[in-house]
C-alpha cells in the first residue's frame, strides 16, 4: 500500500512538472531553437560537418597500398618492385563472430 502511494505521488509530481514546463502547448514543451532552420541552412551545416570529418593525409596511408585486382597482376607487380604479396581472401561469411 505504501509503495503504491509513493509511486502515485511521483507520477503526479512528474505530470504537474511536465504540464507547467509545456506552457500553452500542452505536453509538447517549449521549442528548443529560437528560429526554425531552413533546408538550405541544414544542407550547409551538413556540408561543413562532412568537410570537417574528412581524413587528413596522415590518416589516408591505407590508400597508398598497392592494390591489385587479381593474383596474376599482384605477382607481376611484386616481381617488378621486389616486394612481397599479401593475399586476403573472403568467403562471404559474417566476420562478426571471428577473432583475428
């Protein structure tokens, strides 16, 4: 019985607080932005964020690997540059359960 009274009291307190903060919009609450953003503002914001997240040259070392599309080309390039070949194969199964 006592637990029900405490739960009911907490629920009423929450509802009263939510109602008071919402003002005349019911339970919707106040708007968080001073002005609505237009689609153009959203697009420019996204563009700025994408540009800021682009990797710097030091982070693009992966792109400097000499990738080959087939094993014959990889062997030819390895002989030409006197470098080893690293062969990676993938059978299409999910790698999420495997450990390296």
